[in-house]
């Protein structure tokens, strides 16, 4: 999975890379919100890990921008906030503004891995359901196949 980490803490970059690389994830590191927004559009990741507290722009401000970009590409990209905050109001606001999940700092490696797998499954289902469905019988209305020919084609199925 392509994962974009947007966090101003270089030590956290190293930690996340050490934890997630062995699982086969491709990790992209951004040291700030503006760089993160640019990288998001360039790589269109499968998931974003986003720090709540950063200079210049908070993660709560970045999330709706990322969601809007993903929407332009008709893609759902989950955003998991990393935070050391215990301020429930702030955490609720982050989720309301586009976050999909929260993980507390310091984090539990097992919980992070399980959440990543869960969001990978959910994203796949959500994005697959956005794909146009293959044409069904309803598309035959404008075809040159008559109702009788269609009935004859369907007959072997009806006998099952």
C-alpha cells in the first residue's frame, strides 16, 4: 500500500518507516503540510497518516484539502490522524473535517498494522463500488437483439 506520512517530526518519520517497511508498504515522507498536499496530488497514495499538530497549518486544516483533491480523482483515500492530544473537542473536529480514524502517540505497532489492513479492505470496497458497472441486460434495450432472440438466449439459463 502507498502510504503518505505528513508529520514535521523527523524522528517519527524514521519510526514509521521502520515499523511499516517490513510489511511491504511504500512509505512517502513529507515534513510539513504544504509539501504533503503537493506530494498527495503527485503520488495519490492509498492512505494518509497525518499529524494533528504542525506549524503553519494543522492536520485538521490539511484533511479537507486532501479529501477535495481525492474527490477530483474520484478516489477515496482514508486519513488516519496521529495525535498526542487528549482534547476531545479537537479530535472530534479533526474527524468532522475529513479524518477517518485516530491513533494516539505514542502508538501501538500492532494496532497500527491492524488499522492499516482494515482501511486497505474498506478503501478497496469503496473504490471498487465507484467503478462503472459492466453493462447488463438493461443495455440491450438499444441493441439490435430482438426480445425473442434475447428470450432464446436466456432459455438455457431458465431450464437450470
